[in-house]
């Protein structure tokens, strides 16, 4: 009887097999802790490489003042072509990072997403003015369907990924998909314009109204800068200052390129009113503001001797651009 029990105890099916045997032996010898520690160390090293390397690879603040669409056919709008080209560049060429989830390196970027959303803000305002002013014969005429669609799509928030759990558990449309669709609508409008099936009304009052809206938008940006300096100016560490700086930089970059293209679309109007010299100075002011690129954005006191206030410097050029826009609209009223 005892021998039978002994034989049963020695049966192989009672012995730990495979991974159970490995973990039992590793645990008994103290090696399991070393295996887990090494695995965690490898994972940590991979994460430390993944995010910094990915951030360096993705980070692009493209402020090339000479950026232009490849080819703009005769009869098309230079400004509309510029807007469509900017969308393609930021969404596809450089990749849209403002909505990257936490597990992608772009989520750790700060300046680039603010810069990109600033550009889209300028394009959104332009698309609205194209719909309401330039892209229709008179205020009572029908809004162009392609321009109207583009204006709506460019209002879409820039931080929406495949899911937006703050609103729904269902899948959402990513921001870049909406912006691509807006770019296609702008291109479709230009194609119809070439064929004579769309309106681009080159009247002085249309340009004047558009510039007024641009001026108001820049005024809103200057108010954000002024409020932030008033509330936090002089702080040694300010993590919000660079967000405002790069968002404003992107907005002014978008307006710089759009205004340069609008100058070509309305060249006859500006020449007739002798406004081209002031227009050139306006573009130069925008370019100077966009060229500001400090290594670290500081929000020192306005009268500080050692720590500069980069928001204040940027705000100076922004307000100068607004003044020049006002000067041009005054010329257009005469």
C-alpha cells in the first residue's frame, strides 16, 4: 500500500511543467526578481529613447517666409491656393501632432502643436471671409458651397483624435481628416473659379471688409498677450508663455502668407489706390514678427533688465501690423 502511494507521488503528471516549472525554479533561486528588474529596465530605456527620439523626429516649426504653392493656374485665386497648400503641408508633410494621444511622441511636444493650431486659426478666419465677402457677388447672393464647407471644417478643434471621450464613447473624426477635407474644398473652389463657375469678387470694399476682420482677430490675439503679461509678468518659470507665443506666431505666419497672396489677387485694386508701398511694409512687419525664435520663451517684467519679455516683443509687431492694416483700410475707403 505504501509503495503504491509512493509510486503515485512520483508520477510525472504531478510535476510542474513548462512555464510553471520555470517560474517555480526562478522564484526559488531568486532569479525571478532579477528577470523582472531587467525587463523593466529595458522597457524604461526604450521609453526614454522612444519619446525624445520621436519628438526630435517630429518637431517642426516651419516658418519659411517664401513658402508658396507649386503651381497656381491662371484664373485661380493665389490666396485660396496658398491656404490649401498650407493645410497639406501642416497635416501631411509635417504631420498633425496637436491631437496625438499619450502613447505617441507628438503628445509630449508643446511648441509645434500651438504653432499649427495658430496657422489653422488664420486659415479659418480667411475661409469665413471668402465665404461672406470675396467669394460671392453681393451680400445677398448665395454663399459658395465649397467655401462654406471649408469654413465649417476649419472651425473643427485641432485636438480631436480617433476618440473624444469627453463627448462620446463612439469613434470621432480626427482633426486632420477635417482639415484635409477643407483643403479639398478650397481646391475644388479654385478649379471651378478657373472654369468660370465660381465668384472671386475683386472689389475694394470686399478687401476692406476682409482686412477689418483680420485686424479684429489680431486684436483678440494682442488682448491674450496683454492679459497674460498683466497676470503673470515677471514670473521666472511660466509654462503658458510659450504656448501663447507659438500660437500667435503661427497665426501671424498664416496671415503673412495669406496677405502676400491676397496682394497678388487684388494687385490692380491696391495699385489704383497707391497702397502697394504700405502693403509691402505690412508684409515685412509680419515677417519680422514670425522670425522671432528665442531658445526659451521668458515672461519677464516689462521693465526688467536681465530677463526679457518675449511676449511683449511679439506684441509690439502684432500691434504695428494692426496699425498698418488700419492704414490700408483707410486708403481703400477713399
